[in-house]
C-alpha cells in the first residue's frame, strides 16, 4: 500500500528546508538508505535518505520549493498503484482524517423576557430610538486664491505668522478684517476665519473697534506681504521610496534561522562584555617561526593559535566551560570550540572537538577542512553541534574591535580583532607596539564579571607568551 513521505529533520535546529534537487525520479525503485534528494537546511545542504522500500510513485514538491518540517514531499508504494487518494490527502496536509467527535449540545439560551404591557393587557409600544446627531459637514479647504490689491487701493496689513497660516489653511486675506494694531490681520483672525468657512470673524464683521494701542502703520510697500500673498500652497511631499527604489531579496533558510536564533539569544541571554588589549608582538613572531619551520607542509594562522589559547584557558578554568540548563549549570569535561565561518548565505559554526588536546598544526588543518566543507554546504549535523565555547575572528578584514552575540547553550564567545601597530606608553615613553583587542561576551547566568575577567587574563597570558601553548 502506498504511503506519504514527509520531510525529515536533517539538522538539530531545522524547521523547514529548500528541496535543492531530486536524485531520483518518479518510477524509480528505492531501498532504505538510498539518497533521494538534496535539501538546504538552516545550516548546510543535507542528504535526504529514504527509510522505506518501494517505487517512487509521485513527487509532491518541485526543485527550489521551500518545505516545512514533516510536510509531504513524495509518495512511495508498489508499481502501478493508484495514488490519487494519497495525492489528495497530501494536498490537504498529509494528515490522516481525525475521528469526528460527537457534537456537544449547545447550552440553552435564557428565555426572552416578556414584553411590558399596559393596564388593559396591550403591549406597550417600544420607546422610539433617538435620532443620531447629524455629523457636521467638513468644509473642504480650497487653496488660497491669488491676492490682489486690497479694497480702496489700500495695502494689505497682516502679520508674517498670519500670512503663513493663511496659505496653509487656504484663507483669502482680502476677505478678513484685522483686529490687530491699525487693523492689521493677526493669527487669531485667520484661525477664526478657518472656523467660519473662510469668512471674517463675527466681531470683526460687526465692526469691532481696533485694539486700543493701535498705531498707524508706515505707508511703504510691503514686499514680503506681496510675495507671500501670491505664493501657491506647498505641494505634498514626495514619497520617501517608490517601488523602483529598492529590491526585496528573499531570505534563505539559513539567514532566516540566523535571524530567529540570534534574536532569541540577544533577548533571552543576559550578556555582559569584557574587553582587553593584548601585546601581540610575540604572537605574530611565533606564528612566523612556525610557518618557516612548516615550509610547504601547511600554514598556521593567528586564529589557530587563538583557538588553542581559548581551549587551554577553558581547561584551566573549567567553570567557564559551562552552559545554563535552567535549574543547573552544566560543566563540561571536554573542550569543544565552535569557530565562526562566514559563507555567502550567512554564518555557520563548525566545532573543533577536544581542541585543548590537539596541536596547533592539527587545529589548523581541521579548521581549513571544516571551513571548506562549510562553504560547500557539506557539513554534517555532528560537525556543527556540541560546542562548549565559540570564537569569532574578524581581524583578517581589518576590524580592530567588536562584540559578538552568544550562540546558546554556550556560555561565551570571544570576538578577536586585528593585530595592528598602535602607540602605547611603556615606562613613561610613547612607543609603537603590536596590539590586539579581544572582547569576551559572557552569559551572566553562568559567569560573573570577576570570573570572566580572570579567564580573560589567563587567555591573555597564553597569547602574550605563546610558548606556553606547548605545555
């Protein structure tokens, strides 16, 4: 009998996947363990291996489709079997129809109260509903017409604020009588006119005497009045962005998962940060000597030495090699360092296991292999889980200092900047030195500031005296 195959969970944090390509086609026979598709998860491209035996009768999703975890993707069964009913079920969600539950009787509604009656038994008429108050019509504000000469050949007297307000409200200043000094139109006259539909206020229309302190105004033409009077109403501002001004790029599964996970981490994990400048001159020289010795057998990076130093510092302070478990702090007996690797779709953190027990050359080779597999989206779930601490290094991009967000359940992440020449004071004198800035982001539920500071000091001592990485 045919059966629906759902999308399995291919990574620990997977919630959906993109079906990159089918490796089998309809009509192919499949056996347990056969590779049928390649799926892009939030971490990498993973192999989708079938767990059943039969014939691939129907592919339910196309290459490039995004599929939720557990959603139907294919139907397998016996050759020639009719799968129309299964296809319909898959389109409806792939779930087996649930048994219908008996309908629960609806609670009886309370009986309606009898209508009130008069003394002779007749029903009282219902009180008439009060008519709703009529809405006041909103007068459309028309643009202010061009202002011509004032009546009787006189000049229009108005304050600058009144002129500006009249333009905004569409009020014709020629229709107003001013109540300001000397009959000058002021702000209150314009506002009163706007409330009466653009006409003069009652007190001005009735010939109210001008202000007692009115003084005659000079007879010179008012150029600013004329300029404001004929100015057209301001245009509505242009939209900030039109459809041609931007492009929405669909987020990959990895980017959506990164966004959700880091938002959750920043919101739920109480971060604190400790920053320290290190004297990196001895570290840079030590790396150069190692690479000279290795020759064509490989190269060691500053990041490889940082990973080794982080691991040894965690071994010396096991209270920092821990995670928060809600009711307890879990201290790990092994040191596994997650190394942040940038790839085109985002960021992954493959894990170097037992980094404290490995030599720098072994760490270097493993990091290169993991980074190469990460960029090819070939990492396995086991290679991306189980880290107890993380390292993020942006020094190769010239970044001198930054802070990183913790990747739970790890209790900390070390952000590493570039080793650059900087002026420092030594014995009262200004000298040039090679300085590296590192920033510890720590989970305050697991670590306190003093513990984090001691760990950072232990790490700094290892990098500033790199021969200690050998013992």
